[in-house]
C-alpha cells in the first residue's frame, strides 16, 4: 500500500507534503518492486510456467525458492496487504463521496450519519458496487486488474489535465511546486497510451469500466442540471397535469429551497469587470441565486464603498435573477475571518468564493478550509 488509496479525501485535508509522499511510495512500487519481481520470475521459471501460474505466480515462485514455509508467509502477507487496501479504499471513497456531496455533486441523502458518526449509506453503496463488479467479472483477476488499471491511469491523466487547466486559468495562484509544460504533457500522453494499450489488450476492460463510469457521470450531470430538469418537469405538470396541483407545489418548493441557499462572495473593491466575472461564474455553475457580497476593510473609505454600491446597481440589472445582499465588515481577510463569517452567516466554507490568493498573503489556500477560487 502506498497511501494513495485514501488520498481521495482531498489534498487540502492532508498535512503539507503528505500527498507527495504517497505519490513517491506508489511510483517506487511501480518502478522498483514490480520490475525486480518480474526479473526474478523470469530467472526461476520458464515462460510457459509463468503463463500457467499467472494467477498465483508470486506464491509459486516463493514455493520454488523457499519451500512451503516461504509460500505461506507470502500468502499471509498478501492477505494482510489486501485487507489494508480494502480498508483504505473504503476510507478514501467515504471521504471523496462526502466532499462531493457537500459540493452538491451527489444526492444529499448520502450525508446521513448513524449514531457512531459514520456515513453508512456511502459505505453500503460502495460495498454494493464492489460486489457487483465481482459478479460481472466472475472474480477473474485479469479482468479486475484491467478495470483497476484503466481507472488508475484515468485518475493520473486527470491530474495532468487539471494541472494544465490551472496553468491556463489560475496563473496567479500561489503553489509550492510547479511542473513544466513538457513534463505535464509527457505525463498525460504516457498515461493515455497506457489506457489505449489496456483497451487493445482486452476491450472488455473498457466495457466493465464504462458500466460504472457512465452512470456516475450521468448522476453528477443530473445534480448540476437539476434546476433545468425541475423546471422542465414543472412545465410538463403545468401543461398536462393541471389537476395535480400538489405535485406542482412540491416542485416549486424544491426549486426555491435550492435557489435560496446563501453563497458568500468576498470582494476587494468595486471593479465591475471582476465582479461581473464572479457573478457570471455563479450564474452558470451554481444552483443558488442568493449572494451575500462581503467587503472587508481596515479603515472605511467612502469613495470605495460608493464605487461598490454603483457596481451593485449595475449587477442587479445584469443579473436580475440573483438576489444580492451587501455586507461590509471591518477586518482583515484570512482563515480566522472566514471561520467567523461562516459561523455568523451560517454558510458552509465550501459555499464561500474568493479571488485567487496572491503571493503576499501569509496563509495558503488549504488554511481557508475549502473556500473556492472562482476568479
């Protein structure tokens, strides 16, 4: 185990430098142990025997080199590692799905906790997925390994694509390490070639992967477009089900509950161009239509405040569907202020939006606890 299995709990929730260590452990396993084990097997066994024992090759090599005792040790070690991998996979998936549900990517009923404080619905759903893929593949190791390989290489490819998007859209974002364009593009190409190679090896790998990937993408898409879907449902109800007034009221109430979720936008001034970009992002990507615009200042500046109010009037005309609440506050922006306003306004931190922090700030993005950068 490298630690990568539970890294899906998002990097900002890990201690500084931990994620780089998990990646190092993973690549050490790939670049050192796997080639050495393969070379040892080729030295001990003919190719025909390797193909014959491809499901239990390591234990068979242990039997030939160290007898039954060494084989038993290898089997016990493999069982312990597999148990740890299963445990960390459940930990990672629980954290990932919990965070994505908080960001409204999955249905909110997954946030339900039991009396022990664990998210049992997420755990049971993931267990059902694991059992289903075992059933579909008949427990064949080669097919299970193929599905895992495509998934893993897909995640690695998305890391590279995400890095490219950060380079293009968030050039000013402060970061500890920077990868060059050639390194990122080479990594994306290498992982993409790996995916293509596995698909060529057996097209069923891709088929099994798609059976889970496509429904997951559709579910996230539905969650992000649920306002449009609910409005379409409302239109059908109005046209075809005039007598079903109760259903119509329930849909309207659901739309209102979603659009009335409060979002917090931190602004540094009244520059209309920056504010319009932020409002345009919220209108295109968020379901809520209620924004609390927070302006922090050290000393009250009437001219700056007047500029903000002028921009607000223009924004109300440009975005008539959005309700804007102006909230001036004396203080300095930072993790403590974010925590204070989150408690005072009763708005979760992942519903708060800021511009990209500059290098002069003493805090990092992780210190803000999930605040999102949108411009």
